[in-house]
């Protein structure tokens, strides 16, 4: 099955902030990291079901799938019918307990 991908405004903003942060150190590194993350999101069109669910006591069971990219980012997304909704792009080096 091929899925349609919808990236939330919040996830797009998170991606922009992550890339801007990296860009303060290296524009080339920022471009490369953005390309990796965008390609990972595109990959969900074909492979959305293969990633595990995000496990947390505070989030309803089987709500979000968790896709770890570059060992630094977690893409949290939901699948509804034939649509993948990318809701969050988290940096594992930052505190994301606010999500829980």
C-alpha cells in the first residue's frame, strides 16, 4: 500500500528549528541533515507499517509509530486509513518530556 503523507505544522516547525540550530554551526551539515529527515518522511509512503509503536504510559497505546532517523531524531506519526500523519519530529538530545 502507498500512503499519502501529511506533515503537521508543528512537525514542520520542529524540523525547521532543528535545521536552524545545526545551521548555526554548519550550513552544509544542516542541508545534509534536512535531506536525511525529508527522505525518511518520504520513505513512509511505502514503509509506514514497519516501524514500532511509541511506548509510553502517558500516550494511548498504539497511537504513534516511532521512526528513529540518524540516531538523533524521532519521527512520531499516526496511520489512519491510507494517510500517514507526521505529528512530531523530536531531537533525542533534547528533553521531550513535555510530549508525555
